[in-house]
């Protein structure tokens, strides 16, 4: 039985095997069966879905950030008034916060204020955003000291001359950084973090 994976958008992907120019096996996901079907995930690999629903087969990496530390960031995001607009990802020694691109459900509903709308319009928009929303990285916490479990924070700078990560005014335990910095997401205060 070929390996398949259904992403958050509801698309099913098939794991396929091809060959590189040097003759080594290459694994990839596609929406249709191509090349040689794969019946078992190769040893040392795992399926990964990005925050933007891209499905890939990646080498299994050691988890440098324990669940209690990612849990601190998830808890801070859950307390954010626009929690639906944010996603979290972890890569190596970095916890990355992603923000929804474009108008959110509240902004769209605000456009139609005073006009008749379908009774379940908000729910349908929320489902659509959950399924098809696109997210971009806006903040990250990087593990600096594995022994003391200390991080530093960076935010994305939108200044046309920079367009890169800059220091976001924080260093220390992830729980403290998350409580201090995550409330600034989506506000003018975000642009003052340095």
C-alpha cells in the first residue's frame, strides 16, 4: 500500500521515489502517483507538513527543544486576542511564530457591517482561513544556551532597507520571553521591539 498524506487543505499526497543524477534515491510527495510508489517510510525519515500545508519527507532530526518549552509559546499564543492568526513551528534550535497574510475574519466581517450576511458566514470564513490561510514568519526564539535553556528573540523587520531578522529586545527563559513579546504581535508595539 503506497504511503499517502492528507494535508490541512484536504489534498492527498503520494510519497514517490525517483533517482538523482548521481543514482541515489530521492523521495518526494506529489498529488498523483509518479515514479515508483513507496510502501514504507525510509528509515531515518519522517513526514512533515509546513504551516503553509507543504508536505515533504525530511530526515529525522533530534528535538533540541523539549515540549514544555514549545508549550510555553503555545500557551502565550493561545492568550493572544487574535490567536487564530498565528501558527508556531519548530526547526532545530528555533521556535518560529508565523502570522496570517491578508485580511483576517474580523476584518472581512467588518467590511460587511450594516449589510445582511449569511447566518453562518463567520464560521465559513474561519473554516476557509484554517484550510487555505497563508502564513509568514514574524518572530522567532533561538536557543542560545542549552545548559541554562536561554533564548534570544528576533522579529522580522519590514523596513525596505533591511527586510531581515533583527533583535527583538529579549534574552532569557522562553516562558518569560513568550509572555513579554507575543502580546505585541499584530500591534504597533511590535514595530518598536528592538
